[in-house]
């Protein structure tokens, strides 16, 4: 009977696990609703192209909203992966960061020509530089994470140096 937890610890673990599942389910449901609401809003904004707003403004707003949908869907994927694997996975969050930064770069680059020659021009250039560097850092982190995941497991089942199994050695 060695190694078994007392009944109250097992019950507490099950209660906490069920609570986590409920919380993740509610988060996923809210993210799903949010994605659909943003998509509907993007459709409404797209219909404004015939109104007094210019095409460039409408396209920028729709693109901004669609990138926001990508962010919400990636977060939804992260929640789904967390539920399935029972562990927190970093890659979806890195992708959310990359998408968020790219979204800001797009918005700033479209607005940049209007700001040139003003006091804010230098701020925009610096901000774009920082955002560009941030994309590179996040992409490098995602790349290193993928390389790490491809490496063989470091557990007991992995072969020992020299090509011989520990079990058969």
C-alpha cells in the first residue's frame, strides 16, 4: 500500500481537476463567442466601404479586426491544448505575440505617412524598430522551442550515450 495517497488528498485532487476543466471550458466558450462577435463586427465595418469613409480606412479596420480574430483563435487553441495535454504549452502564446506585434506594425505603417513631418514621426520610427526587433525575438523563441521539442526525450526510456539502452546494458 506504499505510494498511495490518503483519500482526502485524492478527493482534493479530483475536485481541483474538475474545477480546472470547468474554468478552461468557460474560457474557451467566451473566446469562441468573442471570435464570432469580432467577425460580425468586421463584416459590419466592411459594409461601411460604400459610406463616407475611405477604402483604405475600412480595409485597415477590417484587417485589424481579422488579426484580432487570429489572436483569439490562437488563444482558443492554447486552451484546447492545455485541456488535452494537461500542461501549459508555450508555442501558441508566442504565436499570439507575433500576430499582435505584426498587427501593430501594419497599423502603424499605414498611419506613418500621415505622421511624417510632425512631432510624432520620430516616435513612429522608433516604435516600428522596437516592434520589428520584438518580432525577431519572438520568432527566435518559437524556433528554439521547436528545436527543443524535436530533441529526444531525456527520460528513462531514452537511449544512453554510446547507443546502448540502460535496460539492456
